[in-house]
């Protein structure tokens, strides 16, 4: 099985996930078991040593990777980060998890979920014990191939996942212990037709709106954001609205403003950021015009935006440009004003994450196998925090509260 065509940054270089084609050809031959055998990893790393100014708090950090690529990871990496300096201390690896390229926490903090980005796509639940240990609870098939994103509904009862290669979104029930039940729904994006140069639909993200009323799926292949209503009793999706983006723009990921009335959408193929108005009553998303990413001419493959908790600033990862774009948020979320771009200090920043208090920004750099950390100033400025942290094929970083 080969992945759908995807733009390449330069001749001879791998596309969106590097060696996905080879992975799909091999992994598709092996069915994902309905429930994997439990496995346990060691405790989280001990807190970092006290600084000259006294002890500092540390918090856990999880790292997503590809386990199938040469020189790649062996599971979900664990670490701890210093909440003052951003310094990262390495911990053990949670093994028994295949290609965990994206991670999402349960609202309770007791479980984390990972995609298995491969031909026979799956999602895996990992329990986080009160003693700091991690236990793999099992995996369930997504019903599609190449899942690249997942999120937990605010109710904590449903896991939502996006199958990139097959262009579909899935729903799984979450049990009281955090484990996953059999899939309750699978929706394939069969219309509109794929955008220019796309071989089919490519669901890249699925998230719940801040008010919890709707589920939005971003499809890079059809240049569309689909809005669904989730039946929280049956775990099924009903489409209620569609937002059409510029043909060939390749919408990838969006981030909501904390106010819940606007969302910021990164378009991978035309190198733009789009401010979208959101109507909580209907679920309708209304895109505005594409805006500059500040990276100059050419395509820099913007990957993911994040908004600070106070809604004052938005940051965007630019993979081809190896930079972070900084925007000021104005008009109660309706306007993004481009401020500058900052070198990310790594190669191919695939994913960004803010610490819970938005004081630190983490960037997972896929090709340099590093995580870089920045302190976020009161004015939204970014200051590099220490040396890059080595992490094999770093494609996701998840700071936990």
C-alpha cells in the first residue's frame, strides 16, 4: 500500500512523514490486535537538581516518534521539564507502542492516547499511575490508514482520530479506566473532490470546539474543514457544516482562540495562515483571506499554530523555513498581526506545544531529532532556553500539567 501523493520540500527528500510509503507497504500486512498485551515502563525521571536560586518545579513531558524508521524511536519517550528554565531531563521509554506520532491527554490526566501511524491504523491508551509509572492498556483499529492526529472530547468519554492516508475520522469510546472500546463510527470524506495535486482526502486533524458543541475535522486533501455534531450517547458523528478553503491551499491544523469565536488555520500548501470566524450555535466556520507567514517566497510548509492561554499571541511552526512565526492577536481574536519570525534551532519543526501556563514553547524537530524550548515573554517574545534536547525523530511533544 502506498500513501497518497504529497508535496515534497525538495527533489529527493521525503514528504510529510519521510518514509511513510515504505512503512505502509510493510505495516499494512499486519493486522492490529484488538487489544494489545499490557506493558509497563519505569517511573518518571526524578526532578531536576535544585538551581543556585533554590528548588524548581518539574513537570512530565511525553515525546512522540516513529518506531519504524531507521534510527527512530522505540516507543513514547518520557522526560521532565523544569518549569522555570525549560531544561529537559530524559526518562525511560514506554515500549509496546507502534509509531506514536501524535499524543493527546485525557482531561483527568490519568491517561494519554497515541496514534499508530501506519497502514493498519490504530489508537493506543496508556495509563499514567499515581506513582508516576505508565501502563499500556491496549490498542484499537481506527478503520483507516495513516492516522496522524487524535484528541479527547471534553466529556472524557470519546476519543476522536483522523486517518490521513484514507481521509477518514473515527470515534472510540473511553472506559472508566481510560481503556478504549471498539470503534463506534467512521466517516470518510468523499466530497468535495480532492484539491489540485491531491490524490484523495487527507484528514489531518480532529478537534472539539471550545464550547464542546461541535467536532471539527481539517482535511488537507479536499481543502475543507468539516463540522460535525457528536452524539455523546451513541458516539456517532453527523455533519452540520463545511468550510471551503482556497483550492490547493492544503489546510492542515487549526487552533482556537480561548474566546471560542475565532480559529487560526495553517495551510500547508499555499504557505498562509487563515483567521476563521466560528459560530458556536451552528458550528459554521467562516474562513477569511490567507495571510503571510513571514517566511518569504516559496512554500515553507507551515505545520501547526498554537495560541497562548490569554489569547494574546499565536505562534506557527514553519518546517521548510525552520522558523516560528509570531503573531499578535487583536480585535478580541478577529485579527492576527504579523510580528516576526524566529529561528527554531532545529530542522523541520513538525509540532508545537505550550506549557500549561504558556510560559514555555516546545518545538518537536523531526529531521534534527531534537526538541527546542523557548521562554515566552510578557510581550510574546521568544527566547531560546538552553541547548536542544535530543529525541529520536521528534514529531510530537506533550507537556503535562
